[in-house]
C-alpha cells in the first residue's frame, strides 16, 4: 500500500507482523486499526509475517484475507447507507467521509485476526450499517432520521440534531428551552425556539439535563481534549497491559503462536452497538451470554423481531433482578467469570450495582472490558446521554443536499453499527494479545474518526438487503437457572 510505513505501539498485538497490500480507504483503515492495537503493519508480505490482508490478487500462503479495492463512494453505496441518506423525495447523498469503508476495514481486520489465530471465518461486510433499516422497513426522510426520532434543526450558527427517542426526552424539552413546548408535536416550536440561538450552548444545556442532542459543526472541545482525541480522532482508546510472562521474568520472544482460547462473553449491553459486537463474537465462535434486567430488558426486544433474532440468535439469555442482593451477586459472579464483558452503560450506572470495570480487571488474570458510551467513559462529558443518530451528528457525520441545502443524518443511527464493528475488533485483539484491557469506545468518536472530504465520484444507489437470522433469539431469561448453576452462582 503506497504511503504506508511500518508502525509499532504498545497495544495487545505487539509482536504481530501483518501485511496490508492494495489500495482503498477500507484497507487503509484496517491497517490503521491493526497498528493502533500494536501490530507492525507492512506494505508487502515477507517470510516473517503472521497474516496478510490482500487486495492485489498476487496470492500468498498462510493466514490471508482476500478482498478488493473499492472507493469510499463505492463502499457507501454497497453498504446500503447511501439509500438511507437524504430527503424522501430527493437524491441519495454521499457521506462526508468514509464511514462505510471504516466499517468494512474493521471487519476485514477482525477477520484477519481470526485467521491468524487459526479460526477462519467470513464476517459480513459494510451492509451491517443498513440491516436494521432493511429489516424494519425504514427509509430516508431528511431532515428526520430514518428511524424518525431525530430531526436536524437550524440554529443561528449551525444545526442541532435533537433526538426524542423516549417519553422522558419529550418531557425534558420545556426545561431545556425554558419555554412551553407541546409534547404531542414539539417540532414546529422547537424549530422556532432554536433558530436565533447558538448551537453549542444549546447542546451543552441538553447534556446537563440528560437530553440526547448533537451540534453540527462540532469544533474540538473539552471532551475530545480530555481524552487526547483532538487530531486525529481514533475509534479506539485502549488502556491496559500485556501479561505474557516467560521464564526469567521477561516477556516472550516476538515470534509466538497467536491463538484464541475458548471465550466466554457476558453482554450487558442493549439496542445495537454492543449487541452487534456480541453477534460478531458469536460468529467467531465465542459463547455469548446476554444479561438483562427482569424489570427493564433490552428495548430492542420490542422493535424488529427479525433484527433482534439476527443479533442474538445462538446466544444464551440470563435475566436478573438487579434490585435484589441476589441479583447483584449473580451479576458480579457473571462478570467475574467472563473473558470479555460488553456493556453500554454510563460508568456511574454500573457503579450503583457494585460493578466497577477497573476493579474487575485488577482482579483478573486476563480479560477485556468493552465499554460503549455516547462520549467516552472519561472526561467532563463522561455521563452525557447519546444515541446513534445524535452522536453521529456531534461527530460531524451530516450530509447536505446541494440543491436545497437540506441536512441529512447519515444512514440509520450510524454511530451504533460503527461502534459495534470496532468493538468486536478491539475485543478480539485484546483477547488474542492476552493481559487485561479496557476498550473505551465512544459513539461520537466513532463518527468523528471517519469524517473527511466528501467523495466526489458518483455511485449508484443500492437497496439495503439484510442477512436473515438463522435461528431465533432466546426468550428473556431462558437460560438463567442453567447458567447460574453451571457457574456456581446459584
């Protein structure tokens, strides 16, 4: 790959050597992720590489993932997200960056790691960005989101993506704008109230109230600065250490056998980003146990049944009453037994249940904690609320219709699937590398890491075609008794 040089860092893949051959934004993104996780990335294979991501067609032996070079516009169209971006009666719009290429690159990099570990599997491609919309019958409808809960509203100096996804969000609108707002149809009044005000202060007040709102354009801010994410923004923040002790107290030689041990995943997440990570790990052969509250189960259960089945088929379901000592004890036991934990809660929410990621990892021999939040688990915005559409807008993923100036959310809640595929890559890299790791993924940063100049070349619209679930998801709590008994927690 032209312009790519060998890179090293202290991540979980330190000591791994991979070659990425060919061109295109997906390949560049895959190389970037592998290097960020510590691998040495080469522009051509040699006799000492562990694996090859190949788009040249020259052929190699060993752990090889073969793909093809495509443009950002081609990836965007093929993902189905192009068809979901724009006005209902207008043309589909290109994204201001490489979100589909980034998704494909993360999936290719994850697939390569699995092959290096001797577990070859073919993962889905960038069409994961549009599967929910295809299965739920959603379509583009700018300035609304495909799901309908968010709208882009013009302010005095930009745009606000206001997400009214829950009844509690609607109830916060009068307090947010300090004015009466009709809750049955708030949008005309909201548009009037924000039109003469600056976007950034409005977004800040929304964060303080717990209302999911994203401002565009979003300049570098205190949250990105606190997380070291100012230039460039990375989709991964990994904190941890490799623990590969060998005789004499040193580290093992660079050359090693990269293997994926049998993996138990405890998934505490809900909706889309975390469950997509769990689904990809299921495809990779992990045992995934989905843990839910008996009183507040995953809200996605009440959406598209086909989409829920797609993400959770082949997994086990445990339901606990977190309001009881017994439920919290069982939760702590499940988390302690896991090799990988996936969760999508603000840090203080799990702390209230007695579960602290750093404490769990401190007591673990090895493990990976995948934390998914709107803006990151550190920094002054660590407890801010956000969902896939508004977080993507805060990250800069907004398309504009050149003829009308109408802004459009990109795809369908696009920060969610972007986070899911990068979370799966992080989980596999950390599990493969050994040691204890906290992978801190923010929805907003996932979007921001993909933003660049909009691709100029045109691409044909592709209707989203989803995969179909191979088996139904388990019923809520279907495996609770069996799992708790097996792990000695009941």
